[in-house]
C-alpha cells in the first residue's frame, strides 16, 4: 500500500486520537483515515443521487404547476 504523509488541523488530530487506540473504533490512524475516505466517497455518491432526484422532482413540480395553471385557465374560460 502506498504511504502518505499529511498535515492536519489540531481538531482533526484530536478526532483521530478519539477514534483510534484504546476504546477507539479503529486500531490505527491509517485504518481510520482509509475508512473516512471510503465513507466520503460513498456520501459523495449519495449526495449526487439526491441532487439528481431533487432536480427530477423540481421538473415534475414545474410540470404539475403548469398543468394546474392550464386547467385553472380553462375553468375560468368555461364560466364565462
């Protein structure tokens, strides 16, 4: 596996300390970082999926609103 040296903030270092070692979720900082990267990738994919779904629903709402406007206009014309 390739090795990597990174500089992180104090808060990030504290998080890694909390998540590793005695009582931590991960046996090592490397394991934690690998997990964080994998989770980031999965979450990014999910965000993309949700954005696509939002766009689809917005298009559907726009089409529905346009149809409501058409029907409202027709009903208004029919009453005259």
